[in-house]
C-alpha cells in the first residue's frame, strides 16, 4: 500500500484555503498546526484566500446610547467590502456577546434580544429572559457551525430574600441558559459566590467550551461550563495574584487558550500568562513584553485582546486603539468616533448566509401555527364565560363568537326579568 508523506509546505497551502471550521479542528491535531495557524502571515493569507474577516467591535456609550465601531488590520478585505456596522438592525443595540463564527448577541433598551450576522446583515429576535432581574453578565458560545447551534448564558441579580439567613452570607447570581435547538430559556440553579465577590462586567472569554469572567476584589476566574451546565472557580497565577491591587490585570484568549495579561507597577512591561493545561489549571509565563514605547505616547495604554500570536490590541484612554506587534515592535494606531468604554468584542466571520434559528423554525411552519390557532379559538366557544381564564376570555373579545355570546347573555337576562 502506497504511503503519502505530505510536506509542511503542502499542509500550509491546504490550511490557508480551508474554512474557519476546518482550521479550528486542525488546531487540535498538533502543536505545529496550532502554532502556524495563529501566525500573522498565515492569518492574513487565510483571510485573503477564503474571503473571511477578523477584527473587533469596539463598543461605546454616550448619553445612554450605545455605539459600536469595527476595527481590523486586514486591509485586503476592505477593498471588496464596506465597513461593518450594526445599522441594519431595527434599533440601536448594545452588544452582549460575540463568537468566532461571526454571530453576535445584541440587546435594545426596551429590552429586546437579537442574534445577528453583520457580514450578511441577517438578524433574528429571540425570546426575552427574565428581564425584571438586572443583568450582571452575558456570554454566547457556538456549539456547532453547520447546522448552527448556539447557547447563551445570562447571569442576573436575584431578589433579596429577607427570610433566608444564608442569602446574606453569599453573593447569589441567577443563571439562565438559552438553547437555539429548543428556542427557550431555562433557569438553572443559582450560583453561590463569596459575599464580597461578583462577576466582571467585561465581555466573556470563550475557551474550551466554557465562558470565563474575572471576579471583583479577589480577581479569581469564574468559569461556566456550557455543556455540563455547571460552574467552577480557580485562581490566577501565584505571582499575578500576589499584591494584585497595584497591577492592571486582563483576562484574554491567546492562541485558543485562556490567558492573563498583567502590567506591573513600573508600567514599562506586560506579562502574558497562558493556561497550558486547562484541566489541571497549570499556568505558564509565556512572554514579558516591553510596552515602554507605547506608554510614552499614551500613558494609559492597556491590552484589550490578542489578534493572533504576534499582535495585541491595545486601547487608550480616549478614542484611539493600537495594533501592536510585540515581536518586531511595530504598531498601527487607529482613531475611532467615540471613546471605547463598554467593551471589546472579538469578531471573525465569513460572508455566507447562516440559519440563525438553528433549524427550529422549520419544525413549526407558519401555516400550521395559523390553523392550530383558529382551532383553539373555535374550541373556546364551547365553554361558558365563567369557566374561561383571563387570557382565554381576552382572546374571545377579539372574535365574532364573543359578540354572539354577549347577545345571548343579554337576551337571557331580559327573559328572566319578565
């Protein structure tokens, strides 16, 4: 039997022409594949050959209104496609979560929740969760791309239970999970944190099928495991957690792994710690990056996210952001319309249409819904008004059947009087 030995050059050429989903799977095959697919040269070449786009939605809020700007260093894609925006949605929205498959979760002030794909200008409204509870954090994760299957985790503030003594000993968080397969929200068991802890309001970091947030005060990491519908807490690297009050700490994703950046008190360098073994929570200090040149131009420069293995996105105090290649020292500064004060959302997408319902709408054709609704209205006429519930009685008021019943009732009362 003939054996074929593919050279690394052939594998490289194949990967640069593969879909995002295929590249994601190949990253799990070996460290070599994982390393080359995050390299700057590879990401630029792959984007050009496969017609995909990578960047960030930078969100701002001014006068209680949300604004978003998309930034990218992929100049090739901009020659063929206009600047991405969320203006195609029916109202101005706040971005709640993003995925590497080009799907965003957005919310309006009303509130209404939407999932959308900006590259194709598709959107779909999803059912609301229990919006009377104040939102603390929200995250979205794609389980499968084809057919599309995604889940949304929402954490909110529960009502105070004065009769429950244990309620005041811990910080309780409501947890709801939306599944695109069932198109419904499901309430899970409440999360119990230490009384002084709470989840960060920053966008979730999605790694290894879980959503992650830093916690306040202690700077622990809260992980929600979507498939298991459970959560866990683990600590930062020891050298980062020690005396963290004088450090600027950010939770990020680096080459598909959970990572932490830390700027020390001298503010001239930035450490990058990567969780090499997620199951055993083993941290490794990968880089110590010199950011003195950036700090001289803007003292408040701080990391927001990693674009690939070489480039980190730095945000400044005002409306500027910088793509900084920390391996060769080059950087590009971009100016935005508004200050970046409400989060940085990673975005990677192709330009192919997606079924945002996950196939759920096909199970309930509109025609069948209409027929079943008319049948229910007809069946309501069999009951007397006293046997009807409020909603059923209200439904009758919009039909001709109610007028007939009303006339019959008046005639019956008239006969009794005589």
